[in-house]
C-alpha cells in the first residue's frame, strides 16, 4: 500500500494550518494598535519599524527551521531543545528586566506628578497679596 499521496496531503495541510495560525497571531488583537502607533510615529517610521520586525521575524523563523533540520539530520535533538530552552530563559530574563524598568519609570512619573501637585497646591493656598495663606 502506498501512503505517499496521503503524506503529501498531510504535509500540505500542516503547512496551511501553520500559515493560518501565524496569520491569526499576527493579525489578531495586535492589529488594533497599528493605527494609533502609526499616528504617533508617522507613516515612514511606522513602515520602517514594521519592515524591520517582519525581516527579523523571517530571519528567526528560517534560522529555527534550519537549526531544527540540521539537528534532526545529526540526531542531536536533545542539544537543540537545550539551546532553545536557554534562549527562552534568556528571553524571560530580558522581559523581567524590562518589567522592572517599566515599574521604576512609573514610580518616577508618580513622583513627578506628586511634586507638581505640591507646587501647584502651594501656589493656590498662598494669598495673591503676599500673606501666608487663605486659611
């Protein structure tokens, strides 16, 4: 019994499913932020950033496919899994560092707002004629 046509159909279906999933991931809720992002940075920088992210995504995907194929050919899938887990750990550490930085920036913003409120409140409480306060 020859299963080659069924295998070809299964591979074609897997490729189609993968493309559909990637499209849904890319054109999902992230697409809602595109008009706002483009309105902030402008059309040319927005297109440039979009092209840069697309090129980086294409490079990483082709690198991952090539790495997986060469590891399978040499029978080193355990090494590949270890490398990918280390890359994931590095990415998580980077994400944690960015989160800490974001929290510090938000605390700095809160400090600046409280300082501005104090200065504005002090100006409102003082008398225009030079007295200590209205109270």
